[in-house]
C-alpha cells in the first residue's frame, strides 16, 4: 500500500480491534472496560508508535536503505510525528466509537432483553 490515506485508517482499524481484544481478555487485568483514562493513555501511546512506524515506512528509501527525510530530532521532526500521532489517535477513536462500541452495546442490550423476557421458573 503506497497511499497514506489507505494505510493510516487501516492501521487505526486494526489497532482499535486489537486494543478492544486486549481490554476484553483476562491476560491484562489492569486494562479493561472500566479503566477509561488508562485505556485512553494506552491508545495514545499506540497511536504514537504506529504513526512513527507509518512515517518511517513512507520515508524509507529502498535504494539507499536509509530514511529519505531523516529524523534528526529537531523541532519540526518532532512536531511532524506528534501531528501524525494526533491524527492516528483520532482515527482510532472514531473507529472505536463508531464500530466497536455500538456492537458491544447491542450485545449487552440483547443479553439484557433475553434475560428479562425469559419467564421466571415457579
């Protein structure tokens, strides 16, 4: 994929789904559906790491084996990476709110309705 407008949302979708799987698993008990601020912080860290990876993959020169723009650590490079991280986090959050939360909410509502519509045993 050579198009940043395809890569970035695709990576955001994959990372959102993976973060949701982690939150719902028992392997990371400190990260769950009730730890909102921690979840947001982890999402921001993941967005920063994925945006740096995307920048590196687009700036990498196949012929020379070096980065075309180079990350010298000056203010503009840092701002560039942070700008991409903000966009990446916004994409992750939009996908999470629009695709993942409604499906979980529907599952919970369906379970609630099923439990409340089942006649009580005498």
